[in-house]
């Protein structure tokens, strides 16, 4: 495991050559700042709300990688005063789906900072997030000697066709994608890395009903007190050293955890899925996007009679999808 981690770090160091700084404002970063890292392509429509959401939570600086966007994403990010952005025109797949790029940036700028790694369609919900900033959570984690914080990915979707209501820049996407599956989740343990592997929800139900083992993983560890010796292995599903993956209580209790509200399923999704299927830059020859394209062609609706409408984090805690643990 130690040798594998070193290989990932060496690989990230080499992949730094694929990043070109477009707006480097990292001199603004202060010692206790919470940093957000993300890689994206053609997400300009999502960025106004995404940046506002995380600024309101308490993120101080954004370090972003734009992968050859054609919709003005790069220019929009470069104009933001609290954003540093790099351009990467090489293949997303050959950078281990962007993990190499972000591993390098976190190693270079995230050392000794709490770092949050999320996609532009992911919104972190944690216990008391309606009354406490993100710094309250990280202060408690520091005081408890906890270095990593998990959040299950919860797929959100509209009631009706996913292309029925257009999404507008700056709009809260949860106003449209307000529904989720309250159950239908499976959990197993990855013996090699020690993390939990979660699958299920609407993507398993609608896109992989015959091959549920191919459904996307929903377990994520997006918030970490970073050290330059750390490395993400596969997206934010797991890290090395493997002790960072032990984000659950093995003795029958509950550790604090969060949720990433995943707002992929807006009216822009069908076009995005078609583009990514053609680019073939995603995992397993884009099998996930092939399933999306085939299923949505016949039935572009994810809502069902068991769907639950999102209210707040306490609702998710009652449903057992997240926990405040012993944080009070």
C-alpha cells in the first residue's frame, strides 16, 4: 500500500505538466482556510450557484481544473476573485479521470488544510449545516482527531421528465431536482482499502436493474485534513493511507457523516450524457453513460411512487442516510 501510494504521488507530480495556470491567486490562501478542489468540463451554467453555495458554507478559496471546456467555463472561473484555475487539454481518462491533476494540486496547495473535493453538481450537507458553518465541523473534527469525513452521494431528480423544466444559471438545482430514493441501498466492505462500498438509488433502479453490481459507487470521502503524503485512489471513493477510509464505527456506534446532494439529473443531462458517451473519457469505456443514453431514450423519468421529497438534513438523519454521531 505504501509503495502504491508513492506511485500515485509520483504519477501526480508528472501529470502537473498537463496543467497550465490561467488565473493563479493561491497567494491569497491563509493558514486556516478551507479549500475546495474540483475538475470539470462545460459546467458554466452550474457555476454561479455552486460557488455561492460553498462560499456561504465557508470555503475560502477554490482550486479548479478546466478540461478543455467550450462553453466559457474557463473564462468564467478566471474572472472570480477567490478562484485559481488551471487548464488541462489532455485526456481526462489518462489523468485517471482527473484524480492525478487534483492529487498534485492538493499536494502543492492543500497541505495542512481541510480540503473539500466535489464535482459542480454535488452539494455537501452535514449535521447542523443550516446553523453552523463548515469551519464548525472542521474544528470539531480537529478536536476529535478525525482526519476524514464521509458523505454518501444521494442522487436527486425531478418529479416528471428530467428534461421538462429548464434549469437557469444561478438557480438552486434542488428546486427542480427535489426528490430522492429513501431506500434501495446496498453496503459492503472493501477488504483491500477498508472503505465501505455503497450502491443503489435511482441509478441502480433505473439504469442497472439487471446488472446491479455495475451501478455507480455512492460512497465518498470528500472532506479531508490534507497532508502532502495522501493520495486519492479512485475519485473520492477511497484514499491512501487506508486508515483515512475508516469513516465508520466498527464497534456498533455511529460516526458523524454527511450527504452529497447529487443534482446530475437536470434538463442538461441528456446532452451531457451524449457528449460524454462520444468522448469515451469515463470509466469502463463509459458503460455508465451508455446505460443512461439507452434508458433515457425510452423513459426520461426517474420519479416513482416511493420517491421522497427532500426537506433538510434532519430528514436524512431520520432515514439513516447520515449521522451526527456524537457531535452535538
